């Protein structure tokens, strides 16, 4: 019931926020805050599950809720939560609160409708992270898109319509693919077993021919990596991120991208273990190339927000790499990367938003030397920039390191390639610091007399950003609790795959070893 | 009862075709709506002629029945069309059909 | 008592946090005294703690190994990492250098940076650096070491670019970080490979695993070479040495602490720490030695041609670390660490006295505008001279003892032809030349253009560290650390007397040459012959990398800044738009046009009918 | 009798040509009436007296009168002739003429290629037969036609009504 309550609270909060605009000018944000806090409070319900590691045999689910929805087609309203979902839910709610607080005063028109969209996006995402019925999953997948579309199209920056349409076409086309794959899967299962169902747990046992499984897997895969996004489907992201309002960018970067990764881990790998295994090298290559390509493009940008957006492509490449390494360490690292990237990138977007709010530009050619006028903001930006370049001791490092260590075990060369992305990350992160915060202060910013706008971070912003920073440090130094929470889900997914080909993995690692031996040759005695 | 004076089916069809083509040509070349309406009348008339000729050839009353319907149609059409012309002239003070292009894509 | 060790890295961290958090509670900038108390005090207490632990625990029992487990960092599958410290004598030596020399440099900084508007930020960075460096040397697993490794890299970046208003400083900082990051990435891949082979990254476990099992020697070779990549990057060795000369853009005490005494020697520490692995691979050992030999020569010659006092010292640092690598490569582990220690003393001394010179001359760094300063700033002169003597390894200075050990060991290391020893000896000559050249150019001879407005800028906080460091530099040779517990007892027969003789003579010959050279150069000024120009540019490495790597990358990035992949989608969109406008232009609202198309269509249709 | 047919056919064609090329609307209309009358004669020749009568009464009579009325109501004056002159340039009519000619050629080709029975017998179909067919077999169509006419009536009345049209609201007045 808790899950349903969270979703209902968010949906209802959105509607109330919209309706209340007529009576309370700025009431929407308070209503949103209250509903988000309520949702967070409900999440605390699951506190008792945190300490105790769940046995895999008893199923990984902590809590579930099932009600018939369209029984005729075997569709039910089936929500469930396990460690992975819980982490993602926590991230969702936390980032929702963060985005709300960071943009507390930013929305000047149609406030009610804004908060309506904001909360509905979150509600959709919560649904995506908890839906266990494939049809319901698809339903929520669509629910989160439309409000996001409005967020971009109504409150965005100069080229918002273009960005919104691009975002919509990409995600809609990809979710269509997913719908086909879902229906195909249910249909094949129906033909084999005579039972029409969209239930995840039952479809896990669906018997598929290798060929059919491969195509279905590809359908899911493309849908999810468009969202992730990975090469070559990433191009909606820079536009959408750049044009979205700050709160929208935060939602997009911190949460919406994670739905793709979540989908890969929750659905793609367990549903199609054999074909995922066959496909893994390709997916890992895509991931590694995304890492490098994203970093390179981030380096080439002038627009600060675009830079951060491309850095997302780079970071999410690590997630893809880790997931398809099909190795416990790497998958755990991918989960960690989802969280760490959510925190660091959300903060960076918030900072760019704050900067633009104050200096009215995000073009790095026009910025420079901002440290002199906004030292606090710059220091915080420095922190998140180095977090994003993967400095050890912060969350992103733990994630990237575990991803790489794990993937190295399944494929040396691709991982080595992806590791080059670490250099790329340093290039773009430092470039941003140099161009924006260091160097000479531009003349037009020198006189703060223009307005009180150029005030440094307010207490509200500082608190929001510092709590994120603190979280990153905590994750960086003590990531174990998170690893523990996601462990049952990850081990189960990996076990599922390992069970399919118990010796194939061994074989491949053996052959990898052989490869190394050959490549190093006879250098040492 | 056979009707001996008839000049032949081909001739009738030919005449109908010529009249129709003339009407179509006029429809395309005139810009004045009134003239266009007249050309529409020529076309419908040619079609009606075709019905009658064919009916006569096969000795069937259907041809003339259709003629009756065509006339009915023409009457209704002209009535509506002329009303539209009046309204159009009232608004634009012209009878130039080229001014009526607000439905362009 | 041993638990105190955990406080050693923690105290600077607390100092850092306090300094950073001040604006949260206090709207005004705190006074310099307060900042100094926190910044210098934290490191001072750390140094004190280290000294206490060293005397109480380690002095009595040289074989003592202290393990401090703080908390579990990660436990995923079989990847188990702890936030644990492992302290043995090797670590202890590093601890003493970092906290001891670090404290002195902090103290000096308080004087050097006085009245800088960003005083607090400076000490925050410096404290963070000390913390990271301490974690680096105390780590008991390679990932924790990597944490410190990257942490010091970050602080180096921040401190090089400390005066951020000058874009050149920022560029130098960026270069430093990125070049070292290239090495770090190699090192990271090395860690992956080690974990792949041994399923652990804990250093003692790794070493025992490598020793005991018939571990795959090829993998160990590759892994050690990759670790060497990291060491080369951090220690500014060939081929990643280009960042260090530029790193002199930072404040001079920073150069003393980070780019001379501690951080740049991290590579040496890493290899020394992992020496059992290196011993398993002859290839890796040779690589280390060759890198060291080549670097020490290349950097030495470059140092001769420099005109910026700090760049001379930077190249000399590269060269001296080359000696350490040479020592590592020939298996003189304790010699390398001993040289690391003495080098920390005398190079810190040199940088700090150079700082005094620079401050006295109002931030003038060109040695050709100096000259005859020994009269104006005698104290600095004495300190600098002591530093130079140690650097050149004149007999009975600390540098002499440590370098002698390396050269002797290299002599033993026959590979048919004593090329490594020859490189070392030639390097000793070059060292003599460049160190005394700069001494003579700055302090001796006639006064240069900027000497006239020289004003002694030393105050007490600066003099005290200088004095202590000078003493250490002179007599540090007596303090050879008892590293047998770590590296085992190494014995070697004494070589022929003439070998010793050559090693002693070289610096003296260098001194004479330097005198002549400096006389001549003071007359000719800054003109350089082509070969000198080539050396001045650091053997063209910067040029090479700029044109081979940086420029192509930048051009590629610029070419592709619109994202070539997006053009696929943009192309699709443009195509459909074209199609749309084509079709919509047919819908022009002209009834007569529609009629014409209708007629044409009928004609086409009938034509088909007729044709068929 | 064929002579009469060809004569009336020629009259019909010529007068139709005059309709489409004439500048003056009233004159053109008179030519149209002529053309329709000629067609009525042809109907008669083909043994369709009812059709001939209806052609004269409804087409040439009622419908043409309607058009005349409208021309009068528009009351454009003499300027129309000049305007028509300007609108009917060779560049305007060459294209349509070619298209129509092409169409005609194709129709002729089609007609001539068909096998027409040589027995050129035409049947006389009187009003009675037509009436019987109309009110037995086609009664539904007749009802529909009546509804069409009713709709036409109402529509024409509604559309032609002159209303006060505000400037701003002119777009959705119809």
C-alpha cells in the first residue's frame, strides 16, 4: 500500500498544486514540498528492510501490491519494491525535493501548472521504478514523458520548442519499440503456455527461441538506451537538457536517465539472459564509445549546460558498460553510478541554473573569473566538477572504479578503452572550471551595481547543494550500505545469467587471459 | 419502337465529350466565378447528354431517369453556388476565384 | 600509541574542513593569525604525533608494522577494500618527510603568503594536500593509495592555479592535472589487471600472492609497467615530464612542498612499495632504470639552459627523481628512499630560498636580471648555497651520501656496458653545472637590473624553517633510515676506489664549469645557442605533444562540436520538412490549379487506359 | 435526318465555345441558353422527348434565369468586360486548352476503339416509361433528390441572406 500511497500523493499533490494557483499565488511549491516530504516519510516505512539482507530464495521483493486491472488481457496493477527500486525511489524523491528547493523562486508564470507537471513526472518515475507488470511499466513510462515535455516546452529557454519536440520524438519512438517488444513477449508466452499475462515474474520463465529472444531483447535495449542515453541515440539529450528549465534539467539528469538503466537491469538482463549474453560485447562497446565520445563532445562545447549534458552521456556510458559486463562488481558499480551521477549532475545543472539566473548567460566564452564575485558558488561548483571527473573519495569514483574493475574481468580491451574516458572527464571538467570560474573577470560582470542578482548562494541554495555534496562524500567513503541494499537484486540478475551458461563465462575469461598472454609476448623471462 | 432518325451512338458520345472538354477548358481558364458556374453547367449538361444517348441506345428508361437526377442536382448546386457567389462578392467585392485561396497549405 | 597514527592524516583534514566551513558560520574573512593557527597548527600537531609514534614505537623495533583498520570501504563480490592504514618504516619515512617538511613549509607559507586576499583558501588547499599525501603513503590497499594519489593531484591542480586571475596559471594547472591523469589512468588499468589476476588489491596480500603462487609473469610485467605509467606521470618522468616546469606557476612554497619534496616523489614511493612485484619482472626493472637514466640526463641538460630560477629548480627536481628511478631500477630500494628524503630536505630548502629571492625582488624570477645578491640577502644566500651544494652532492652534504649509494649500486649493475652508471655520473656532472650556475648567476658577479631594488623580505616565520631545513640538508646524510625491515638487507661489495673518486670529482668539475659558464652568461645575457634553445624548450617535448596530441584533439573536438551523429537526425528531419514543403506547396488554395491537376490526372489515367 | 443532328451539334459546340470565350456575362449566358436548346433538340432526335422538354424548361429556363438574376444582383457594370479581357490572356487559356484537347483526343480514341454495334437502332422512350421507372424502381432516389433540393433551398436562403457583418467577426460569419 505504501507504494500506491506514494504515487497517489504525488498525483494528487500535482492536481492540488494546479488548482490552488487561483487562490494561493505561490502555494504550489509549498504543496509540492509537502507532498514530496510525505512521500519521503512513506519511504521510511521500508527502514526495517535496510539492515537485514534478504535471502534470494524468498524472492527479492520487500513489498508488493497486486490488483486486477484489465484481467481479460492478464494485465494487473502490480507494484513491488526491492533493494534496487528502493534506491531509485529514494533518489527520485530526494532529487525531486532538491530540484524544488533549488528553483524555489525561479518560476514566474503558470506556477500551478509547473508544479503539476513536476509532480506528475515524479509520480510517473516512481511508477516506472516500482511497476512489475510490463504493461503497467509501459503506462508509467509514458506518464512520465508528457509532463516532462511540458516542462521543457513551456518553461524552457530560447529553443525550447525544438528541444521538446526532439525529446518527444526520440522517447516516443523508442517507447513504441518497447511496446512492440512487450506485446511480442506476452504473445509468445501466451502461445507457449496458453496464459496471457504481463506479469514480470511469470514472464521471467517464458520460453523463447533464441531468435525471438534476440529481437525482443533488441527492442527493449534500444528503448532503454535511448533513455540512457548511449550512442548513437544520445542527441536528444543535449538539446533537452540545455533548453529545459533548471528543475527540468535536474529531473532529466538525475532521474529520467536512470529509468533507462533501471530498465536494462530489471527487464532486459533477466528476461533475455542468453541473448543479453550474446549481445554483451556490442553493448559494452557502445558503452565505452559513449564514454569517450561524450567526453570529447563535452570538451568541445561552449554552452555550459551542453557541456554538463554531454558529460551525462559519458557517465551513463559507464552504466551501460557495467551492466553488460555481466559481472557482480560491475553491475553494482553501475547501480552506484546511477546514484552518484544523479547527485553530481543534478548539482551541476542546479549550479548552471543559478549562474544563469545571476549572470544571464551560460556561454563560456562570455563567462570567466566568476570566482572573484561568487566565491561560494564557485567553490561548490569546483566540488561537483571534481566529483564529476571521478575524484576518489567521492561517489562517482566508487562507481566508476567498481564498474571498470568488474568489466575488466569480462573484457580487457573495451574496459581499457573506457578507462581513457577518465582522462576525458578531467579535460572537460577542468575546462569548465577554467573557462567559467578562473581566469579574468569579464567587464560586464565587474560592477555588481546592476542589481542584487549577483548575490552569492543563498542559505537555501547552500543547504541544498551542501547536502548533496555531503551525500557524495558519504557515498565515496562509505558506499557499503548502498551496495548491500542493491545486492540481492544484482546477484539474482547475475545468477540468472550465469545459470544459463555456467561455463561460458569462465571460458571467456579464460580466453581473455590467453589473449593477454599472447599480446604481452615474451617480454619477461 | 425503333427510332430511325438517330445519327448513331458514336456521334452522340463524341458530342458529349466535346461539350464536356469545352466546359472543362472554360472552367480552368475563366477567373470569374459566374463564368465558372456556367462552365460547370456545360459539364453537367454534357454528362446528362451522355446518359440520354446511352439510354436511347439500349432502349432503357434509366438514362432519362438519371437525366432527371442530374437536372435536380444541377439545380440544387446552382442555387447553393450562386448564394455563395453573392456572399463572396459581398465580402470581397470581386468575383475573382483566385482571391479565394485561404485554404492553401 | 599506535592509534595516534590515525590522527596524523585526520588532523590536516580537520584543518581543511574548518577552513572551508568558516564562511558558513562567519560572514567576514577570518584573520590571518586564526587561519595560520589552524592551517599550520594542524600539520604541526601531525608532525608531532608522527615524531612521538616514531620514537616510541618504531625506533625500538625497526621491524614493527602497524595496521590500523578504520572502516570497511567496499565489499562487492570478492572486491574487498578497507579504509585501512599500513605503517612500516617506509611509510614512516614518508610520514616524517610529509609532516616534518610539510610543517616547515606551512610555517614559511604563513610568511610568504601574508596579505594575500585568499590566505584562507591557500591554507585549506595546503592542508587538504597534506591529508591526501598522508593517505597515499599510509594506504594498505592500492585503491586507497589511488585515492590519495588523485587527491594530491587535485591539490596540485588547485595550488598551481591558485592565482586564478592569470589564465596562464590556469593552463599550467590544467596541464599538470591532465598529464598526470594520463599516467593515473594507466595506473588504474594496472590495478584492474592486478585485481583480475590476484583478486585482491590489498598491498601485503598482493605481494604475498605474487611471491608465493607461480603467478603469471607476463601479467605481472604488464601490471608493473602500467603502475610505472602512473609513477612516471606523478613523478614527472619521461615521457610525461612536461607538466612540472609549467607547474612553477603556483606559489613558491607550493612548489617546494608539492613539486619538490612530497607529491612528485609519490611515484618513487609507489614503486618502492610494490618492489616485490617489480623484482619478479626484469623487464619492468629495466624500464624503471632506463626511464630514470634518460630523465635525469634530459632534465639536467634542460636545467642548464633555463633562465627562470624556479624552472631551473623544477628541471633539477625531475632530474633528481630520475636518480631515484634509476636507483629503483637497479634495485637500490633504500638508496632511492634515502635520496628521496635528502632531496626533500635540500630541494625544499632551495625552493624556499628561491621564494625568498623572488619575494625580495618583488616577484622577479629571471636569473639574468639578478646577480650579486649575496650582499643584499646574505641569509638567503647561505641557505641557497647549502641547497646547491647538497643538490650537486658535494662531499659530506646529505645529497652526497644518498647519491653515492645510487651510483655505486648502478656501477654494480653490469649489463655488459655500464651505461646506467655512466648516465648517473654524467648526470652528476650536469647537476654540478646547473646548480652552481644558478647560484653564481643569482648571488655572485655584478648586480643585474632588478638587483638594485632588492629588499630582504624574510621575516622570522620564514627564517626559522629555512634554518632548520639548511641544517637538515647539511646533516641529513647521517639520518639514513633503517629500511632493512622493508627491503631486506642488501649488501654489495665496494667497487674500486676510482669509481668513488669519479663520483666525488664530478660535482667539483661541474662547479668549475659552472663558474665559467655563469661568468660568460652574465656578459652575454639571455642569448642562447640553438642547442641551448633546444634544451631550454625541454627537448621539444612540449612542442611534440602540442602538435601530436593536443592540437589534433582540439581540432577534432572543434570540428565535431555540433555532434556529427546529430546530423543524421537533423538530416532526417530536414528531409521530411523538404518533403512537406513540397507537398504543401501543391496545396495552394487555387481552385483552377486544382482543376488543372485534376485534368492532368484524368489524362494520365485515360492514357493508361488507352495504352493498355 | 442526320443533317439536322450535325447542324444542331455544330450549333451546340459553337455556342459553347462562345460561352467560354465571351467577355460579357449576359451575352455568354445567352449563348449558353442557345447551347442548351440545341442539346434539347438533340435529345429529341435521340427519342427522349421528356428529356428535351425538361432541358428547355429547367435548364434553359429556370437555372439560366437564376444565373441572370445573380448577374443582375452583382451589378458590376461595364468594367467587367475590360476586366474579363484582362483575365483572359492567351497565357491563361493556352494551358487549359491543351489539357482539354488532350483529354478530348483520348476520349475520341477510347470511343473509336470500342466495338459499337452497327445496328444504329435507337429506341423511343416516352415520359410514361420514364415516370414508371422513376416512381417504382427509383423511388428512393427521388426521395433523396427531394431532400437535396430542400437542403439546397434552405442552404441557398441561409447563405444568400445579407447580414450585418462586423469587421472583426467576418471570418466565421458563414
